[in-house]
């Protein structure tokens, strides 16, 4: 076996589902107790313990957490010195290159694979098929989730029963990528083709082709019915929704339908992995992943080896957005490595990223609301039909979030229900994608609420102010289908949503817009409220270790994954805030399963809130030892001491000792010696929502439906923003992804399930030159359970552009678009269908 002289450790990298971003931030910390959004009178404390993680940390008390600290890896990225997975190939002189052979039929059974021509080619080192013993036949889920996975085990590494065009059937490893490509084309696959089902509504028909036999699924989800291609059914309710609708008169009920499409992750770095065996005969991976520890566990399960014999190293990752929360290619690379007896690199092509990997779930949704005679919302009802595609990775968890993220914007609605069916088709699988079901849910809920306000003759802004969540509310909707609703009901302890509305209105110039001179062009403004979560309540764990060097610097080992958003930078600032040092004195090593502590990984907006708290705890643990040594060296009580400016100092006498002096004394002292270290881990039932208000300023041509977006404004409450410019970057990146979802990006397939979108050119991602101006406003609150008052920000801004744009079009020309992407053709159709001929209300 070939092994590099020095196996790569996890390099400092950057980006995850968390980071925080923003240029504009409030001039002073906001005391929520003085805000107009007072606690709801009927708010009650849910019956469970509370994590009081951070006391108030005013701006005057902060040293570094709210500073513009240069992104840890920024210079390496812009100079080209950053090392991604593919860059490690130079460490393996006998590296083989792997290529996957994929199904070219949407549904069928592989009856024979002829590999003779490929195997006879000089320079081909391995060809593997599902008929080979080296390829595990074990059922598993590729979703990088906690154990046991809440997704069904319904796939195999290589597949005999193929369920979409792109399913992996075989794989080849050769001296070069070009040779592997040629060899892969010589692999001859024979199929017994079966009828494909592409329509999720037809898929549930008892007469539709069945995609899974009884022995092809383990760990089935609640409500599953594979006779009807139903992966799962779920529902949750507070109050009595049916009774509320029965009591409402016809004019008090509004019903709407919505359609949302596929969306590609469009990651800059394709999925890439290098698999090899180290000198201790342990399976080792250098791989672009958001979930190193989950991947380690899954590999051990598939290949039936102890977890201790698997090592996963995450170098710098060129973005994930959820697609790299899946273990997509690591098992294939390992099987090729076993046969080739040399390291193997598998790197997907851009075409494969578009049609063969993962994407956002397309959905059909139905909303209903009932209002009282006084115009209060009496009931909200949301149903979603989610197209899970060929396999069930994240199927129920994503569809579940359609309701649990958007409906809690209105927690005082006494009767609320969300229900969903997750259905299999012979199309590519949906999976985790930034927002995790929330973009779909926000599109349905925020467009519905906007239309409801207009039908009632209410101002959409005032209507939201009256009904939306505020501090002190108890959100029971998000826990409605939980086995323990009381445990997971959320008290809203921090909410700056009304200030987000007010400051966003001011930034977008809501009261100052001027209509175009041409009579056929009309300008409108739209708003959408947004909420998300901070980690998965009761389903997260982050850990960190910190050790002090003799010169007063620190090494931080953290399992939290940075996949581009700047979490490593955030970690240094959190540690430095506690330790009283400069962030540059904290060296981060992250995400190597041999060297760093356990962490669930980067998903569900967890890294700042969960992993950041673990770092804070580790730093506080180390600080206790700093103060103890400072007490001995200064001969003063520990209670009189504090850290700051690279020192331990007395708040009573002003005497101080530097961290460097403590480091040398602790390491080399005459009477006593100690390696100063700290450890921390964090798990919680909490998931405090960040809040935001998205504004879209658009001009629409009533003759053609053509439109242009003049400006995007997003006002975000992410608690205390750790490194506000990084928070701004997250908001702008999320808005860009939301704009793409709203206006352009989708995947197309022909009538036989063949992909028609195979690259950026056909996909239509907005370019820089297409992008409207963006302005971000940070509204500061203090979340007591987060690190220094912080909540998440990474996913929140993906939720708003689509509903806000639909609302802006409605404001401009009176037409309502309920299908994405919003195009001139769909606006024109809505104009033709509407009975309102006036340009605006």
C-alpha cells in the first residue's frame, strides 16, 4: 500500500452552515426589555430545563467577538495557496483516478455487466461492480445525520436495481482520469427496463410502478407505504384546525396552491475524495465533507470494520450548502482502492454535480387560513407533497421543516397544522440544501399571509407586525409532531423582528418610491418575514480542546467544520474573548477524526451556536487554570483577577502578569509544572430562531410580465453578530442563492427522465452582472443560550427573496405568482387570469 510520508492533517478551512455576516450593524446593543415587542400575555414557560449559556455581553464589555477580524483563510484563498482535497494528489505518487459508471435508464434492473474490455486496457487498475464481494451489499443511508439516521436505509454502494438516470452501477480506476473515462465507456451494462414514474402525484397511485421491494428498505420512516411509493407521511397540530375552519364562513377562508422546483447546490468544488490505507492498515480519507464523524461511522458500518480503523480528514472545502452532508463517493473510492491496491481519487464532474448527486426537493404545497370577524388569524393549515426522488436521504426531515420553520413566525395562531407526504419518483434524489425545507415553506406561508392581508384590506406590513412572533412567545407549532411536545416547545427569548421590519423599511425607502414615467411600468415593494433555527434541538453535539503553548499562544482543536463561511475565524474570536488574547494567537485545527474532538458537523445552522459554545466552554476551562497561575504569580485571590490584553490582571490592584509569563512558568516552573489545557462540549434541547425581514423593490411591465429587481434589502436578527463582516457575507450569499431559486435556477428532464440541465450555462445561475444591489442591516439582540448572545445566520437569508418578490409583483401589478421560478411568462399568465385590471391596489 502506498502512503504519503506525512498524512495530511485537517488544514484550516472555512465555510459551514453557520458563519455570521453583515456590514451595517446597530450603533448600540438593544435591550429587548425596552422594546415595543413585549412578551405575549399568555406566554408560559415550556416544561423543561433551560440552558442559560451567556449572560448579557454589552458592546463596551466586548474585546474581539464583534470585531472585523480577517477571515482565517482569506489570504490563502485569494492567492491560490489554499489546499483542497484534489490538491493532495501530489502526496500520492501512485495515485489512481476513479470514474463512476452510471445508469442511462430511469428505472430497471441490471442483469449483466461486461467489464472485460475495460479490464484489458493497459493502465486500468480496478473495475468494480455490485456483483463483486469487495463492494458492500449492505443497505444504508448516505445522509450525514445523527445515529440512528432518521432517514431510511434504502441504497447500496453500487446498484443492481437502478432508479434514476445517474444511479451508480460500476466504477473504474486507472492511471489517469482520461484513461478511466475511456475504460468506463467500455463497461457494457445490460438492463431489464421497467416503467418509470416521474410525477409525484401519479407515484402514489396503487397502479404506479413500485420503486422499492420489501427487502430493499430498512429503518423505514413513520407513515411509510412503499406499495404507494410513499417514503413517509407526517402531521403535527396545535389546537383544533378542523373546528376553526368549520366555524369560519366562506369569505373568511383563503386557500392557495404553490409549486417549487429543483435547485442545484452549485458548489464551486465538486465532490472529491482520496481513499487509502495508512501504515497501520486503517482506512483513511482526505475528503470534501461537512460531516467527517458521521462519514467515519457510516464507512465503518458499510465495510464492517471498527470505527477506530477509519480516519476521515477534512481539508479546506470549497462550499457545501448541504450537498456535502451526504456520503456520496467515499464508499466507491474505498472499494476501488481495495482492488487497485493503491490510493484512489474520485472527483466528480460538473455534469455529475447537476444530474447525479443531490439537489433541493421540488414540492407542491397547499395553504389554508381562516380569520375571525375581527381579522385575527384563527387557523393556518399547510400541506406539502415532496418529491424525494429515487432515494430517501433527508426526505422526511426536509419536508418536516417546511412547516416547522415558517409557521412559527405566527406562534399565537391557536390552531395550526402542517402535514406532508414524501414520495419517491424515478428522478434524482433531493437532499439537504441550505435552508433545509424552509425556503419552500416560507414561499407558501409568506405569500399566503401577504395575500390574506390584501384580501382583508389590511396593510401587509401592519398585518405582520400585529400577528408575527415577538419575544416572550412560546412556539409550540415547531414541536407539534414531536413525541415530547412540551420538551421541545421553544420560548422565544430574543426577537428583533419588528426592528428588522422598521429598519428594513427605512433602508429600502418604502415610503419614498417613485413610479416610472411609462404608464405600462409599475414599481412595487414586497416583504417576507423569515425564521430559521440554530442547530437541531436535542440532536447536536460539539466538542473542543484547547492547549496553551509556553509563549502564551494557544492551539484549538475543534470538530466543528468550516466549509467556507468563516467558522474557524469565529472560533478564534470566541476563544480569544474568553482568554483575553488576540485571535491571531489562537491556531485552529479542525475536523480530523483522529486528532479533533467529536462534532456532528456543519449543517442545520449549528456551528456558531453549538460548536461555538463548545469552544467557549473549552476556553473558560483553560481560563480557570490561567487565573490559578496568575493568582500564584501575583499573590492575589483568583476572584480579583481577570484576563485581557494578553494578561491576567488584578481588578483591585492593577498588577498583571502576561500570558507568556504564565506559559513559561507553568511549563518550566521550579516547584510545579502543568500543561494548561481546557476542554468543552455542548449539547442542548434549545434551537433559538434567528429572524429576518427580506425586502424586494421591483419594477414590472404590465404588457409583457418582464420585471427587474431594483434592490434587495435584508434585515437580520442573529443575536450578537460575531465578526459582523462575515455575517454580511453570509447574508449576501444566502440572498444570492434565494434570488437564484426565485428567478432562474431549476433542473429540467425529458419525458423519460433524462437530464436536460447539465451545466451552469443551461442552469441559469445569476451572474454578478445580473445581480441587483443588496443592503444588509444587522439588528442586534442577545440570545442568552448562545455564545456571547449569538444565534445562527447561515441559512436564514435563503428563505426570503422568492416570497418577497411574489409580493412585490402583486404590489406592482396586482398579479399573484405562486410557482417558482418567477418568470415574465408566469407573471403574464397571472395578469391574464386576474380580475383586477388596475396596476396596483
